RNA sequence: GCUCCGUUGGUGUAGUCCGGCCAAUCAUUUCGGCCUUUCGAGCCGAUGACCUGGGUUCAAAUCCCAGACGGAGCACCA
């Protein structure tokens, strides 16, 4: 009886038990901790705030995974806000906006709304003007270094007590672009003697000479800093819960000063630590990946060696497998290591039942010992292994033997010894050839004969792209008859996604064992 | 230097608020067994953790103090 049949049957016999079952399941399903004070809000409203300075690496998947899962948990609302307010040092990549939204879609989530900070400068300017009226901001022409020195010793800078009229004039000049980069900033007046130096009078707006890459925003020169922009937007978009990294731990306190000036209430905040992923040599940073691609060390964002969402996607790993692993990490504020094996286990679980089997003999590549072609005599002309060992109804593959087969070097039997060619039968090595013995399966059960995969010597050539580099080999003929994008399990090798069958050799991407 | 935060097996996580049901949960990994014409899956089993030292208590992973270790911020980056 299948699970759904069991359920139906139970519903007939004891409806109240089904409810119990549901309640239990619901409890089990909640893998994320409750958000704080959810009851105090009509709707849980959250935002993800990516910087579109490049496509996403794997760590970036945590944001939509966790926020999206909370959205589902609370039937909430999710905004995607591109925080693209630095046209210079974190210069936006015009393609990244869509690439990021595609990645979110791949992970199985959809934002309820998408906005770009660079469309909203006038909103930020208006709030700055209001803040100046409230006595909460001042224009400052100190050099960064000079201000830092004063700030660290708890001294106010001479510009702090300017009258608001002057501040307004100077701010309007900033907006008009009449200062050069570095000449003038607008600071939020917090508490210059606050015991935490990180909270003392922070910059809200600065001048940037480099035009924004988006045409719509190219004329602006006066740009808000993250703490100001993000704080204003969170309030205006009605965000109730902010979930972000520990690098922004002090932001809530900094922005709290602005909220106090405006009489706003700060959202609930959850901070999580950094996530590192094992199994990669390449550091998980957008800039490092860009460098590696430019240097030719990686073939692109979807190179199997790149720790990116695009890479896992090309390898045939489902977004859901990534999301589940990310959600399992929880929202702890300490740094965590995500094991790729966890993503692999999730994915295997999802695809194993529906993935057809095939043979691939690896001949050359990292950690590959080589392959050997050996003549075969006796036995049938072809082997007919099942398409899927658990599903006989899916039929059998047809793998011709053609007088010679290829074996991985490690599978070649010693002279006089036997191996079982999967789907074909038992053979013994005699004078450099493999001779069918006619033994039945009992010899395998007895543990005397290893079972190995093999391929016809003239089978299609395959290039398998892996995290460790490219592996070439020979497959059974049926492999190139599939559609591209199909997942296959190369027996004793691992799962792979067929990528390009028109090229020679045909290309597949290795997913995981 | 100043200020915050954290520390449960290899990895992640539950439990910590409100001390006892915790000789500590679940997942993954690793290893073994069964099954299986592979690997995987499935089933069974094993290994493996409360940062350290004090204190409070009948009782501490949980409360208190001190320390160690780790992380983050103190940017005209996000």
C-alpha cells in the first residue's frame, strides 16, 4: 500500500487519526525556528536585499532559501530589493539583476515585489531633508581619516553644530553633484561618545563620481550608504522581519538612531553567521570567481569547479536540494560549514528513482587509472541490463559486445581470474582475452567474482566534467540517444546530467555519487 | 585599542529562556551486517559531542562568575 493509499484507508476507518497525523507532520516539517514576535504583526513581511554585483555563489542561496521558507511557513510576503547604491567599488553588473531573479526562481521561490534602490534616490533625498529638519544630520567635509581620529576619541567634528540652513544648502549641492568624490558627506547625528565606536555619527550620503551603470540612475552623484537606504526602505516597504548576516550586526543599532528621529519602530532582526562550503578550492566570493573566470581558470559561472548556483544547476542538482540543505543550517549566528554531501544526499533522494542507469568506462582524467580494451569470446552478442534495477517495467538496455569491451584499469581481472560483466555474465581472463564461463549468479553471491561495468570498445566517447577536472571515457551506445538535460546514473561512477550530445566527445556534467 | 556576538559528535541541528523526563534529538558523513547482478536506495547496527575552570543546587548542556577559543563591527563597501 502506498503512503497515500494508507492515508485514504485511515481516513475511512478513523478520521480523527488523520488529523493527529497531520499535526505531527506539521510539527516535523518545521525545520526553521520561529521568528520573533510573529503574533504582533498582521503579516510577516521580509525582504532579501542582494547586491547585483555579479551572479550568485552558493552561499547567496541561503537568503532566498531561508526567507522563502519563512514566507511559506507564515504565509508571508517577500520583497526582492536590489541594494545597488555603490556604482564604484561594488559596481552593479547589469546582467546580474535578472540572473539573480532566475536563481531565485530555480530555487523555487518568487518575490512578491522587486525594487531597485537605484530607482529610489529621490525618496532617500526627501528623507534626508526631513532628517536635517529634525536636527538629525549634518554635512561634513572632514577627511575620512581626520573624522575617524576625532570619532575614536569621542570628539565631535567642527561641522556637527552647523545650523540647519547651511546643512540644507550643502546637502542640496551634494544632490546637485557640485562636490567631487570625498569632498562632502552627510552624517547622521547619533551619539559621538557612544561606548561602541561603531555607532558614532555614521555617513548617510557620499559623493561618487563614477556614473551608475543603469541608464536610469546614471545622472546621480550623491549616493546613500547601505545603513541609510536600507533603513528607510525597510520602513517604507513595511518590513516586519529582517534576516541578514552578522556583518550587519551593528546596523540595527545605527539605523535605530534614524528610526528614533522619525518616530518609527524598528523591525525584528535575526542575524546569521557566515556559511562556508567544504569541497571547494575556490573561495566563495563574487570577486574571486570573477577573477578566476577572467584568468581562464574557470570556464564560466557554471564551470563545475565554481561554487555557484549556476554550476550546481548545470550539474543537474535541483534547487530544492540546495534549499533543504540551507534550511537545515538554521539561522545560528555562529559561522557554519555546509557539507556538499548534504546537498548531494538530498538530490540523490529526489532523483534516484526516476534516473536511468548506464555504463561509462573512465579512461583518462584526474584520479583515473586508465582503461583497457579486451577481446571477448563466447557468450551472447549483446548484454541487456535493466534500465533501472528497481523498475523492471522500464525495460532493458541493449549493449552490444562486438568482440571486445573496455574495462576500467582497476576492474581488469588478473590472468586466470573471473569478473562478472554486468548484464552480460561471467568471464575469465585467458591469454589477454575474456572468455565467457557460463557461470551463474551464484559465483557472485559467493563473493568470489567482482561485478564490474564495461562498455563496447567502439562506444560513444564522453567528456564528463567534474569538480576535479574533465574525465574522458567511453559509454554504452544508448547514452547518446537520450535528450540533452537528462540525468543518468553511470553505474559505479555516479549521477550526471547530459549536457551536449552534438559535440564529440559528448559532454556530461558530473553531479554526485 | 573600543564594542558586540557566539562555542553541543567529522559536519549541521534539537534541547539552553522556564535546571530534573538528556547516560543528550534528528540528519549527513564514516564503518560494519543483511539484501541486491553495480553504485545508490532500503533495512539493521556501530563509532562519535555538551570549550575550560570555579560556584549555586538534592540535581547543571541548561543558572552565576572567570577564562580560553572563534567570529563580527569601529569604511565616503554591501
